[in-house]
């Protein structure tokens, strides 16, 4: 299969850039992990065996939604079924799978990451842990898809994490948020039993965020501080 100069050029470069950023942040180690972005009926996805912190656009392969390579010279990630499953079932725009240290550590001991901080509500609240299955298998893909139902993140037991988003930047933001939350939980658990936000407290946060348009900047009104 020969490369196509017109197939998702910007998206391939963006995937490579994201991998280098995540590698610099310590979320992607060596060849472990994979990233993809969807544009219409095409998906730009990292190649298997590539060193992600040094990834180039040429190491990003383009496939259709059936997994057929349409551009690129390298075999796509072994987790391609997982990525395509997310796009088919949830209509996401991008997928980030990492073996980030804190997320991976918690995936070895927890059945779920509870909502200990209101920022986890940006991921849907409690983060489920998908049961362990061998990497690259349909069983793993299906268990992760189930764990992602109603969520933007899932932990993979004894493996790592997956985050999704409407855009590549949002999926990356979710990956960074999840790793931060896992670190907070680990530190809190070392000090005692972490408190968990109950449903009433979570609803109050959602209502306040909507009322305040939380997460965006606001121009000062004339005459007011």
C-alpha cells in the first residue's frame, strides 16, 4: 500500500504531534499505547511498533471504518478493533490509549475509580475498570466499549487507560485529567480512606457549572469588579 499525499495529511501530523506531547508528559512509554482521530469515514491511527514519543506523520496509517488501509506503509496498531469499535458505537472523534503510570497502577487494584473530585464529572463521573483481557483481542475491545458507556474514560485492568473525545485535543485533555485524578486518588488513599462525592453533591456541581458557564472566560461588565 503506497502513501497518499492527499489523505488526512493534517490529521496524521496532528496524531504524531499528540503522541510526542504525551510522551514528553510521561503518559506514553516506548511503543506502548496508541492514538487515533476520525475524519468522516477515515481514521488516522498510530502504527504498531512505533516509538510514540518520537512519532512522525509517516508512522501514522489511515484506515477506513472496516480497518482497510487506505494510506500509509505501516501496519496499524494491534488495538485497531478497539478504536474502530469506539467510533462505530459512540461516534467519538478521537481515541487515546496510554499506559500512563498512575492510571495503570490503579487499574491493578481498583474495580472503579470513584468520583473523589468534581472534575471527574467531565469524564462522566466514576471511571469503570474494564476486566482484563489480552491486548489486541476482540474480548478486550468489547470490555472497554462496555466500560465507556456514558463515559469519556475507562481504565483497563492491569493494562492502562482509554479516553475519548469529540476532537483529538479533547481526548488528550481527558487523558491528562484522568492521570491527574488517578494521582490524586493514590495520594489520598495513602493518607486514609478517600471521601467520595455522593449523587447530591455531583448534581450540585453540574447545576453550578451550567449556571456559571464553568470552564470559560468571562468579560468583565462595565462598572462591575
